[in-house]
């Protein structure tokens, strides 16, 4: 059996669609289950957004004296909500993750965080905070 590695295809044109189909046809039939998922493409948050978000968190941390990682968890809980996770029969409430947010929803999340920091905490986000944000 040859080594298998995960492949992903963005079906932008007929050439890529053909390569995808060839990859599917060439999959090993040795009894191992494989998963094929076809769904609309959703671009996750950008590197610039992530950089800007952590700048916001660190400005809030500097102003409040709190740990940035704890603030991140609190912000997720406050603005994204929580989910219940059951582990070994025990139920836990954890904040929703920011990693699944797309560019638009992550931007909306950051706007809410910044507005809250400004109005509730009086934190001033520096004008240069937009540098590198796309």
C-alpha cells in the first residue's frame, strides 16, 4: 500500500476538477475507509486579521492588567457564546472557537471586541492597529 496523504482541491476550473477526479479514481481500494467532502469554499480569517486581533487583546491586557490568553477566552465566551462538551460522561461548558470564523464573521467579532473595549473599559486602540490588516 502506498502512503496516503490528505489532498484538497479548490475547483476553480475544469483542469483542477479533472485532477481532483483523477486523484479520487486513484485512491487505494485496500479496505481503508476514506472521506470525500464537497462543500462551498469558505476562506478563514486572514493572517492580518489574526495579527490585529492579538494586538487588540494585548492592548486590553496592558490597560487592565489581565493575561492576554485569559482575556481571549473571556472575549470568546462574551461575544461568541459557549458550547457543551461531554468528556468521559462529564459535561463542560467551553467558549466557541475563533478558528472556524471566516473573514467576515471574524471582522464582525473584532469590531464588537473593539467597541466593547472602548466603551466599557476606555481602552484606546492605536491608529496603527490597522497596519497589516486585510
